[in-house]
C-alpha cells in the first residue's frame, strides 16, 4: 500500500469512527442527544399566623415554594388550582371560613400535587380584622413598620404623570433625600403617620410613596383610612390599591381602586374623588366626586373607606352606611374591551403625596404652595365583610 493509499484509508477510518460516535440510534455511548424526563414539582407549604396587625382571629397566610424556581398558584373557593388560578405574590389576609388549595409549577416539569389548608374562623361581619395605628411612644421619629410598608423610590420619569417629586424611603441618604428631614415617619409620643412634601432647593421636591406590595395584601372587606391632607396648588395626595399581579399582567390589567384622591387647593365645596381603573377604562372614565358638607375640607381629619365584595366596589366618606358610589361589572359594560379585574386576587395598599402632575391634574406648585406640607394618617383598618 502506498503512502497515499495509507493516508486515504486512515481518513476514511477516522470519518467512520466520528460518524459512529455521533449516531443516536446505533447503540453507541458517545455524543448522542439525551433528554431529561420531567419530574413532579414538590408541593408548596401553607402557613398561617397571627401578627401584630391582625385582629380578632384573622390570620396572615404565606405560601412557600419548596422547589427552587417554581411558582405557586392557588384558589380560595374550593376548586382545584391550575396555572390559570391566582398566582401567589405576597402574604394575604384570611378573615373568613375558606379553604386554600395550592400547587407549585415549574417550566418543563409536572405540576405538584395540591396542598390544602382549611380555615374555620367564623368572624362576624364588620369585625376589625387588621389595623396599623402608627403608634410611637418614643421621643423620636419612628420608622413605619418595615414588616408592612415598603417604598417606591426615585422619580421614575414622573411616574407616568409628569410628577416632579423624588420619592424617598425611610433612611435614604441619596440626594435629594436626607435623614435630616424624612418624608415618611411616625410622629414621636402622639403617633400618627406623616408623609411630607419638601422643597430642599428651588424647584426640587421630595415626598414619599409607601406601599404594602410583597408584604401584605387582602381581598374583600371594608378598608378605611383616617387622614388629613394638604390642600394647595400642585399637591396630589392619594390612598389606593392595586392588584398583586401587577408584575404578571401590568397596569391597568391588574386593576386600581382609588379610595381617597384629590388635587390642589380646597374647592367650594371641597371634594374627594373615588374611582376605579382597569383594561378598557382608565383616566376619568369611571370616577365620582364626593362633596364635603358646607364648611368642611379635606384639610381636617376624615375617614375614607371602601367596601369591597365579589362584583362590587363602593366608596364612602365618614359614614360607612352611606356609600356615595358603588361600582359593579355593569358600570364598565359600555366601554370597549373593558375587563372587570377586581375579583382576580388580593390587592396591596399605597399611600402617597405627589407634587405636580400632567396638564392641570394637578399642575405644578407655585409661589402659594407651602413647604413642608403634611399628609397625616391616624390609621388604616380593615373589617370583615
């Protein structure tokens, strides 16, 4: 065999070896494509506990995955959960007799079996089940409960409304925020939450936007806040709720319920707006103003509340027995593509004082706008339906 023939033979032999090694169906052991068969995800755990804020037998429920990277889906109506059920985002309040059924799911694997926990609470309607009274017996400003409240921070390009303020968290030292003049604190000795709008330098504004997102949520019940708000050009105080699923479906599909909201200086009569927002109905589409009685303004303490039940959202000021507006799915039936989002799962709470805003709602502060100005909150309470 010549050297040339030997080289050709060796090349052919090598090629046949490579082909054999890559063959997936010829009994070889090298280089073949293999797949890992799906496994069943481990079921999540369901735990319940009373906390410093729960009242009269109500419990906070936490769902915990036991398989890394899995998501939890659950129901509270006795049905079996699927990946189309409520996605778990945060601990939620249970104040009635119900059964939580939960599964865990992970991409490429088989859903877990169902974990079940039944609550037999028998709490009478209109019983106080959760509260934050913002107490502080010390002689210094206190931090709002970090187990309940977190913060949106920064300016975020005006938060979609051309707002001017930078929102500051408790303890933030990132300019223009400073611990010397906190924008959210519980007052010493007497207690009460203060959300403060400041102007640390000309045309620079700070404030606070507190929220319970990821920490506390609830679905259905009567929630109310007792608060006084600053009334001057450019101020936009609000107490509102949004769906826990905002990261999954975005706004407005998550739903928004505005319990207390007003802008600028006191009107004549003075007023509060109660509105709802969702897919197909945003802006001023679904809202109603409450007019205060003659001589009253939002600058003094009032109680702002919402009665939330399946298929219904009602708002009141000072008198829970007399809602000034009630919204139901029929309220949005005239809007193209409108979807009622308020029965899709728990919501979290937001308290904020914005400075400035798009167009005339509220417009920007002017020389008549006083700084600092305070939104003061005595409590937030939730009652059983």
